């Protein structure tokens, strides 16, 4: 017994226990820091927590992009439900569209406009990248933004019309999941296609993202979708599975094709392209949901 007590005392005195506790605490805190980093990067929500400017935290935060999308989608769907008691569907759709843009600070919309300016200029690869880096917005960017918002507004009206009559809340549950899946593709795009720009900045941080982070985001998106839809009580297990795989298929098929085409033109993807992909995929998912509800 005495030798055992001596060993235990030496371990404690040597600080092994304290180091083990610190490691355990860091492992427990790490996912929370990564989630906060994802929220701070993808939204403009006032989160009064300072997350270290650490490439490791940024890299792990990509796993939680679907969770950040759920926060956005949940707020949009919740406000849409409450506003349906006050406003008609067209006004409600316009209100949600404004809130949707404000929640992200126009981050992805800015990427859409810059990408449209660059790709639709039909210049050389180097010149297109220069145009996309320019903070000024050109005619093609404005046209793309106006058409995008118009189409998104009309699709939101089609989703909110049955909600306005308080006859169906399925549309709101599906609406909450659209930002989840649009952001799930982003880590995959970061991993599977090269970054087009050279040098430091966010591009250097993006290059540190690995396949395991993209896979983690996909697994998390499936978990959120299945738990959310099945937990709502409005979707049978078969319908839950069908919607989960349908959203995943739409996002990765359309996102993959667009990423491939853009990468051939630019030699890779950029931060602006990631934003444009997010907006495009949200629009595709809106089309899928609106088409299903209309059938």
C-alpha cells in the first residue's frame, strides 16, 4: 500500500494530473470555440466572445458551418412564422429576404456580385481575378444581384403562402434547413478544388482545411436534418431520409459542377466564389422545396 501511495503522490507532485485536466478541458472547449468562430465568420450576430485568431480554430470551424447555417435558417423560419400572423406572403417574403441578408452582413451576396463581375467579363484569368478583387461593383454584378434577389423573393412567397393560411408548416421546417446544406458544401469546395490566389490572407487558412473537416460537416448536416425533420413530427422516417439525401444530392451535384467550371476558368476557387456558391445553392434548394410543395 505504501509504495502505491508514493507513486500517486509523485504523479500529483509532477503535475501529470493537472496537465491531464488541462488537456481534457481544452478538448471540451475546442468544439465550442470552433462553433463560435463559424458563427462569427458566417454571420453578423453580436457574439460577445473573443475567439483567438488561430488557424487551428478556423480550420476546425468549417466542421460547424452547417450548425451556423441552422442558426440562420432557424431565425429566418421563426420570424417567418411569426410574421405570417401579421403580413401577407409577399410582404413577409420581402421582410425575410432583408433579414436573411442582414444576418450574414451581405458577405455571400458580395461574393456573388464580385464573381459575376469577374466571370462575365470574359477576360483573361489574371484580369478576372483582379476584377473580383476590386471593391467596386460593376454592371454584371448588379444585374446578377437584382435577378437573384427577385427570384429568391418569388420563391419565398411560394413557400410562405401555405404558412399564411396556417395550413402547413412543413415549408418552414424545410426553409430552416436550406442554409444548413448550402454551407455544408463550402468545406468540400475548399478541400476538393485549389485556391486560385497566391499569398497569405484567408486563402492560406483555407488551404489548411482537410478532408476530415469536410466529412465532419457532411455528417453534422445529416444529423441536423434527420433530427430536425423527424423531431418535428411532420415527417415520417422515410420522408426524413428522402429529404436528407435529396438536399445532399442537389447541393453536391450543382455545387460540384459549378465549382468545376469556375475552377477551369480561374485555376481554382476564391473566397468570392465560395460566397457565390452559397447563394446559388440556397437558390437551388429553394427551387427544389418550392417545386415539391407546388406538386
